[in-house]
C-alpha cells in the first residue's frame, strides 16, 4: 500500500479522495531512485515543489473560487484549497520520521489537490441556477460536535471507534473551512461528517416489507425539493444520488446508510440554507486537550 493506509469504503459523497490517491501515486512513481532513497535528495525535491506551490501555501481567500460552478464543484474545490498547504507541510516530517516514500506521497497529495482546483477552475459547465447564499455554520458545527461527544461512550466508542474518528476529522475540516469563509466547502464537509457519524449512532433502521418503499418515497420527496427552481442544489444532490445508489439493488446496497442520508444528512442540508437558529452561549472550557495527528486521518 502506498503512503498512509487507505481502506475501501462504500460509495459516499466524498469519493473524490480516489483521484487524490491516484495522482499522489503517479507522482511518487514518476521519481527516480535517488529522490526515494537519499534524504538530501528528498529534501531538495520538497523545496522544489514548495517553490511551485508558493502561491497556494498561504491561507486561501474566501472568494478564491468565486465563479466556479456548479455549487458542488465549488464545494469540492474549496475543501481542497487548504489541503495543499497541510499536505505539503506534513510531508517533510512524515518522510523524515517514517520512510521517504511516505513523505513523497504527501507531496504528491498536495500537488493532486492543486491540480484538482485548477481543473475545477477550468470547468465551463453551466450552473442549473444561482448558487445558494451560504452563512457561517458555526452554530451547527458546535451543536454537532456536542452530539458526537455525547455519543462517545462505551460500547459505541469502542465498537465504532473508526466512525467517530472519520466524523471528527470531517467536522474539524468543516470548522476550519468555515473560519476561512469557504462556506461551500464547509457545508460539504459538515454533511460528510454527519454521514460518517451515522453508523456510530444507535438509530433503529426501518424494517418490514414496506421499508424499501418508504425509503424510496422519502428520497423522492427530497428529490422534488432539490428540483425546485431558482437554487443550485447540486451539493444536496451529491448526497441524494449517494443514497439512491445505496438504497438500490446490488452487492453494495446499504439501506441503513441510505436511510441515514434521508433522515439526517439531507434535512441538515436544507436547514443550513435557512437563517441560523438561536443557540445558547457555549459553556466556558474547563480544560484544553490538544490532539496531534497526521492530516485528514
């Protein structure tokens, strides 16, 4: 396995990392032996790529992808923008403290995210409607973090530990994107966090002969709402189409995951387009805990 371990997951609205992994591996294997075996050559390659990425290593502006559409493409691009710097900065320490190939893989991941944003900027696809006007998701993100922390108790915290990690990683990205003003990327990561958290929750799944029809009807209801004229709902459609794929027949069918999207993810999408609901002032922190991890894991 190249670079950090990646496990296969069922289809979801954040399947873009497959492109990142392919591009990073392609970059890694394009290098000659010395860069992959000699620490000095590795550091020289790191500096060379740093010069290439110089303009992408500063925090991205909130309007960096103004004009990119539809909204789903802008969201994917906004989520990728900060990753260029994070992957690049992590690559040096990763290579020096593990193996050089791992550090080079992260350099390749940084280049892949840069390539992705350049690709999205070049798209000429006509947006179906004006993009939604998005606000800060800070109230939703705080509330969802509290929801995750409240659920992090045995046995779920043990049995579904990986799901908690994946949801928390996406939530952290959402908060960082929201702080940068990258609202579309923040919305995408927030909804992905909700989707990833679903398996860790003890939510009863509809059963019985009429359950598939009820789920289909629920998804059709969401589909009609997403088809409303005047708003580019392509971010919501990413999740709707994921749910439709998981609800359908076939070896990859996962009705529980489809139901989670129908019952939790898509309602939160629509709520995020509305004015923020009033929230109570957060309690003062009694302690600060700092976790150290590699990027996006």
